[in-house]
């Protein structure tokens, strides 16, 4: 017995009862029960899918948050032109990204002018929090160095993109060469060196043999770069 979905079930029930067709009535009840089950299944599927999607979005957001809050070493000394991310808990109007000016200072609402250059992120957090105590109860301040622009290193010679680059924590000689686009065809990979300024002895030269490094010989020669180092590829 075929019953269209648009059929008025109340009218159909009265007609079946009037005609006394028990078999038809049974078929009708079976149809209704099956239809209700299908509706529930169809309704549950999107909800379940939405729940799964919300879980995936939440997990992605948590991962992104972890990446965005990967703070620079707390002992890092802030410098001019560094980009800072300053967050005050439950105070979105006071949370912002702000670059350190050439005079070494930053300006924040309610706080005013603050010296940033020459300080570590925790030290800057403490001063901002102290100034906010006049307006906020127990302010919680977080300072993250979002981008290091004050500390740079140079790569010169037979590389594809010689120039000055921002120095991030842990950058080595090999990292610097990769950042500069790798070697040109006639680079002398055995004769690379780093020029470094030393307060005690002036300029020093640190040799680096790239081919030996690839062979696993003397891995310690791949030193981490310091601000103002110059990698020279003859």
C-alpha cells in the first residue's frame, strides 16, 4: 500500500477505521513508525556532524593559540622596532600589538609612556601591571615578543639572497645560509666563516666547513648566531 508523504495522516486514519481495514491500518502504522525513525536518523546525523566539527574547530583553535603564544626566551632583551603583543586579562581594549619606537618606548592607554628597550618581557609586564593597579584590580599582563626586528645578522658572498635578516632564537650558520636562499654555483663551501664582534678582542673569525658538516664531521662548528654576526660565503 503506497502512502504519499504529503497525505493527511489524520484523514487517512479515519478512512481506514471507517472501512474497517485492519490490514491497511497496520500498514499505515508501520509506515508512520518507519518514517519517524528516518526523520530521527536524519536529524541526528547533522547534529552529530556539527558536534564533530565543533570539536575539530576547538582543537584547531587550541593548536593555533599555542602557536600564537610561543613566547621568545623570557631572558630576551627587547630592542627598538621589535613588535610586542601586550595582553591584559579581561581587558580587550588594553590588549594590542605595538612596535617599540626608535626611542625605545611604547605608549599604552591608561599606562602612558613606558620604556621597553633594554628590558625583558617579564620586567615590562611588571611595570605595566604596576601602572594599571590605579585603574584595575590585580591586573594580569602578558608581554610576548611577536617579531624580533632589533636583532639582525648578515649573509654576504656567494648566496642567492645576500642581505640582513632578523635573528630568531637558535639560528645557526646552516640556517642562515638556507634563509639566504642557499649557495650559488661557485660558492667555496669549505671556506665559509662568521665575523663576530667581541668586546674583549674585537672582531673574530669563526671558520665553517659546510662539506665536512654534511659528512658529520665537527658538528659543533655550526654555531648559533649572535646579533650583528656576518656569515661570509666566499
